[in-house]
């Protein structure tokens, strides 16, 4: 395995196959939290942490427990439990260390459990037959892609607050139109090659 | 009986999970490339949702409150695994088309949302009806979006050629950006209809129902003298809009 292919996994996860704009995972929090730059950045950081660790743990569990025992079909259940436990830990940690961030994330912090990006990455990794290092890198790359997307959208939305938007388009529709334009822009990364 | 029908109506139109509550957007955006995929995804979710609502409603007095979320997740994950294996065995082509999004039904916010908001407080029968209503609402939204995207992006609906040969389909609509665009437009149309009805109710003097956001946009689209004079109200209105969305997102939790 060359270092080139490892870089490709990170860049591919972050930009080319952007998890939000290209694969539609984690849309709920993408649309819900992107109102403020600060909250979205901290959610992004939390998601990077959770996804990276979750993909590492999921990869180890799959390779050493599920696959040898032939329990392949249990992977969805096992992975979601691992993720739920991790999110609980992050939540307790944030509550203690930075209550302000904890409050601004509100309901979306426990909802990282149901952020499809986390489970999606763990399942894709297994599907692609990645080894441990590749799993961790792909998890990290995907989470960075998520953070990039949500922070960019938060930037766009902070400017939109000042604009006179036609009444029916207020709220969700205009945000989704912005996301569509971002998605078109990210399609440009499809041309990247190594 | 009336209550059961009310649940169906509620899920289909009034609180349509995708178009009104904005739950379960991920699979909605991802699989709506074709009308048939939309139906497949919608019905799989419906099956899981009905069963999970039933099981959770039956167990609502057994599950301790503190560990209810992990318990729900385990129940839903087991049901999804069963559904996944069934689809893989009997509908391999649908399995190919939906791929990763079948196991991801576990993390579909609609299912946990309904469990938390409805099934753990109501009787099994009503919970099942709620599941059917919400599931149908999800299916209808996905099918409409899928049909629109297929029509614009490929010129077909359910695989049948609809656009005449000479018309070049716009490929962007079956690619990721098209999903965002189509859903944005569908929701905008629903908002426009909502604002119209709201205006009519306001004129008839029905008064406030607590939904300030819709109310505000209804007033906004009827220009008042104050708005013609100054810019200020617009800024206020614009700030009201994100608040409206927060309500929509949290709506599932509160109910």
C-alpha cells in the first residue's frame, strides 16, 4: 500500500465524495445546526472525533469479532451501539469542559448517534474491505469533509440573514438551494486525479 | 376510528415527515433518483416504522425511562436487519439500487422521532396507525420527488418515456445537486400554499394558533404601509425565518 493511496482516501472522503453534498449523509444536522458559525465548527469537531474513533472501533470489532464468528449480519446493531456509547462519552466530556458549546449544540449532540454519516462510514469501510489504517483515515477524511461543508454553509447562511428572500423560500428551501449550489461546486473536485 | 384516520391524515399531509418536519432527509435526498427507488425506500421504511412503533408501544411500560433510547435503537436495528435480509433475499434489484441506505434506516430520524414522540405514550393500535400515516407520508414525498427528478433528469417516469425524444433531459437533476433543488422547490411550493391558507384564515379572523413563523410570512407577503416606508421590518422577518426552522426541526421532539 503506497502513501499515495492513503492520501487519496483522505482527499476522496473530504472533497471528491463529500459525505454531505454527494452522499447525503448527515443532512439533518447539516441543515439544522448551520445557523451559526461557532456552533457548526464545534459540531464539526465533535463529529470528527466521533467518526474517527467510531470507524477505528468498528473496524477492530468487525475484523476480530464479527468476521471470525460469522456474525456479519449483526454489524448494523453492533456498530450503532458502539456509536451510541461514544456519543454519550463525548457528551459528558463537553458538558464538563465547555458548557457554552454544549448548550449551543443542544439537541444535535445526542443526535450525532443518529447522524447517518457515522454509521454510513463504518458500514462503507467494511463494505470496501479496508484495513485498520485505511478505516481510520477514511473516517477522518469523511468527517473533515462534513466539517468543511457545514462551516461553509454556516458562512453562507450568516450572509443570507440580511437579505430579502421571497416568503415561500424562507427557511429550509433557500438553505437547500444554497446546498445545491455548493454541491455543484464540489462536483468540480471529481476532476482531481493523482 | 376517527382518531385512527386522523393519524393517517396527520402523517400524510399535516405533519408530513419529509416536507413539513424535515426528518429523514438523508435517504429522501439520496434515493429519489427514480420514482421506483422512492417507492421501494418508502415502503421499507414504512414496514420498519410500523413494526417499531408497535413493539415500542407494547413495551412502553416495561422499558425504564433512563435507558429508553438505547433500547429503542436496539429494537429498530434488529427490525432493520430483518428487513435488510428479506430485501436481499426477495428483491435483489431493489437491494442493489438502495445499497447502503437500507441499513441506514436505523438512523432515520423519523423512526426514533416517532418512537420518542408518539409510540411511547400511546396504545399499540394508534401507534401502528401513526406509523402507517408517517410511512405513507414519507413514501409519497419520496415518490413525488423521485418522479420529478426522473422526469427532468432522464425524461422518464417509472421507467416509461414521458418527454418526447427531441427534448434533451437535464442530467443535473439525477445528480446530487438536483436532489437539493427538487426538494427545495417542493417545500417552497408547500410553503406558498401554506401562506395562502394562512392569509385567508387571518382575513376571516381566526386568530393566533401559536405558529408565529407562518403568521409572520403571511403578513410579509401582504405589504403594509409600514414596510413600504422602512427597511427595518424585513430584517426582523428574515430573522424570524431561521427560528421557524428550529421549530420545525425540534417539532418531532416536542410532539
